[in-house]
């Protein structure tokens, strides 16, 4: 499995996955974009050591998105399959990053 740092570096360089117009994969792309805003709080942690987790359950949200993408993963055109695969990989990568971020929470005094 990717380390937190490797996953973070990969995420920062990867382009955002594409969606498909007039298809539920367009909706999942929007959900990924909204969730990425919460995952982006990890940047402050990596660059400045500021640990402030999101006020929502980001991992549960990513699990829901991953589940929706997996449920759509049948009878797709080639273009739709590429989009589904990209979105799925991106969501899993964000899950690895955010779980790694949470595991580095400072100890309570």
C-alpha cells in the first residue's frame, strides 16, 4: 500500500478525473470535487504542520462515493469506463491520504 507521503505526492500531481455529461458519473465527479475540498486541509498539515480535521466524516463520504462509482460500473461505454476507473482510483487515493492524515493526530495532553 502507498505510504501517506507517497499518496499525498501522487495526489498533488494527478489531474482531477473527468466526468461524463448526462450520466451519473458527472454527478460523482461533482461529489469528488466537493470532497476534495475537505481533503485539501491535509495540505496545511504537510506544509505547515497544522492539524485541523474537517467537521464532517470525510472517510464515510468517500466510501459512499466509491460505492456509487462501483454500482455504476456495468454496461458502460469505453469512455464511461475510463471515467469510472479514474474517479474510483482518485477517490481511493484521497481515502488513503485522509486516513493517513487522521492517523497522525497529535496526542491529547
